[in-house]
């Protein structure tokens, strides 16, 4: 069961998510330290907790699926919806291939919050994920406006300024909005100086 977690305010969790975390025999987390803080805040300590991230996904996927065949396994990420910009999507693909049922609870995604706050017409837009971290790859990715002309990219707050400056080189008069992850502050304007 994929369980979305709050994007910053711990009170933004659903009752159903709490029920699953309470009933799960195993919780699989991107970062066990973050998951322990979340579980402690809801007075759910002592749960069996495994980590699942890009560095151990290949080694742990099989064991997670075996547990999921027998009991309720909850998959969480540091903030938001597991499977978006983390290796959770690979876990879903492996579960489907192994005929292990997967359920995803509805919940928060940072890019949806940022898109709504933009005020743009969102009947059609694209989420493009995180750009590469390396400078050359980042510049190559930064760029081309997609067919929808409305897209959302995720990025760490420490790289946001560089990302906005990179987009300025593509289309300096294109209107954009920027929102820091886990924050409610949003800026909007064109890239033009």
C-alpha cells in the first residue's frame, strides 16, 4: 500500500493513511530517520521499518514483495506521494510483474500544489520531474518548452535559482511560477530581467 505523507505540516495526513500505518506489519521508507519522526509524531513507534532507495532497490525489492504477499506493507516517502521522483515506481512495476496487488492512497504531491498556486490554466500541463543535478546535463534538460506550454519541474530549494535562470535563456518572456518544496511561498512572473 503506497501511503502519501505530509509535505511539511504533519497535520496534513489523512485518517486513512494513519490507519494503514497503524495496521502495517512492515513500513518501507525512503529514509528511516524521516519515517521514524513521522511515526513518533503519530504515536506509532516500534514498527518494523526497512529502507528502500535508489542505492538498495535492486537488493531489497524481492524481499519487500514477499512480505507484501503475506501481510500489509506500507510504502512511504520523505514527503508527498511515494513513486514520484523516488524509486517507488520501480517497486510498483516489480509488484505488477510478480502479480502482487498494489494500492495507492490519494494524497499530497508538491507539484500539484505549485501548479494550482500558479493560477495558470491547468486543464492540460505536464510534470517533468527533477532536472539532472550536473551543470551540463542540467542546462541540456532545462530547456525546451513542452507542447503544453505549461509544465512543472521539481527541484531542491538550493538549486531553484539556477533552474529559473536556466529557463530564462530558453524563453525570457515566458511566465512562470516557482514554489519552494514544503513551503507556501510562491513567486510568479516572466524570466525577463
